[in-house]
C-alpha cells in the first residue's frame, strides 16, 4: 500500500464529511434536497456519504488490524488513537458546551454535584424521573 502521504484516503474522508454537511444544509435552510428529489425520496446524499465513509473506515481499520503484530498491539494502537479525542470531547462538553446554554451561570456547576445526580438516579429507578420533577416544581409554585 502507498504511504500515508501519497494515498487519497484523507481526501476521500474529508470529501465525504463535506458532502454530509452540504446535504444537511438543505434541511437547515428549509429547502428540498435535490438528491432526495432525484431518488423519489428514497435516500439522501448524506446517507450515501455516511455509508461510503463507514465502508472506507472499515477497510482502514481492517488494514490496521492486519498490520498489527498481535491483537493486544492492535487494541493498544486503537486506544492511543481514540482515547485522547474522547477525553478532549468530554472535557469540552463539560466545561464549554454544557454551560453554554445557561450563560455559564453558577447553577450549572452546582448541578454537577454528585449527590444531585445520585438522587436523580434513585427517582428514575422508582419510575418518577423528569415527570415527577416537573410535577414537584409545579406544586411548589
């Protein structure tokens, strides 16, 4: 196989991701997707692009597996590749995207208190969940 600098897999993945964004832009603008219209509403270009992306990714992951010395080596490479991005996404979600809709207010950080979540889990386990919380809020008002 050609080296990473001479193959077109990165370009193909970027083109497919761009195709998905482009296809979704029609929905966001409230317009009819021409690919959906051309297929009689059976599929969208985004669906085709995602399917091709998965096939391409499957090929690359299989190639990575076949080039690994052991199964443990393969999993170690996967962990080193995926875990840092997972941690960054988790921290960004907690520290930026979570408080963003609340205007970075103190109430967001107070709700991160572990006992608040444990109490909520017990309510959900008893089948009360968010409906009970909303009912309690209405009764308190």
